[in-house]
C-alpha cells in the first residue's frame, strides 16, 4: 500500500532577498526530526534565491511559495515562483564562475529533482529519502514512478 502524501507545511514569502532566510527557517523548524534536514535547508536556500533572482518573483509584489510534504518514502520540497523567466531550471556546465552553482547543489543533494509549469508559475521540486519506518521493506523500487505533485495549483 502506498503511503499517504501529506503537506507538512507551507509558507509564502515576498520575493525579496531576506526571504531566503525565512525559507531556511521554515524548513529548519518544520523538518525537525529529518536526518537530511541540512541538505534540504541548503536546497531551499538555493531554489528560493534562484526564484527571486531569475523570475518575476523578484519584481515588486512578487512572491515565492515553499511547500514541504512527506509520503511515499520521501520528503519533497517544492518552491513555486511567479514565472516569467522564459527558461527551464537546469544544471549549468562547470566554468568556475562565482554564480550558476545553485542547481548543481540541488542536483548533488537531492535524490531526485525536477520542475513543472503550473499556470504562470514554475515549481521546482526536490526529493530526499525519508527514513524507513520499523518493519517496512526498504528494498522497493526507488526509480521515478511518475508521482503526482504534492502541492496544488499556485
């Protein structure tokens, strides 16, 4: 039987630089018992900063929504921006630059990540394996099983 997917917490912050710290605090306070919390905090920091820097979220009145959900053997972090970037989130080739490392960090720390378009918004998601509960079989398929997103529109 598949685990129930549950939204653990959600926060919407203004699209300003100081909101990166609010997003980190939200994950830190929401994922208290999660062993991979530090990785998740770094990923939310990078994805929220990217949303503010590269999308309409960084314009006046912009916003970023962070959702933390659990289920199906993973914790899933979703960061929704206001769209308008015109490009897809991707890992940039290593060129030794001071910028462009955000999605490389996400790729290194998350077990899986991706994005989807949700109306005008773009939602970048990253998954982290949840600890296996006592008595559960940890040998199941860990590949992409076409999971539906945890958060709804907008």
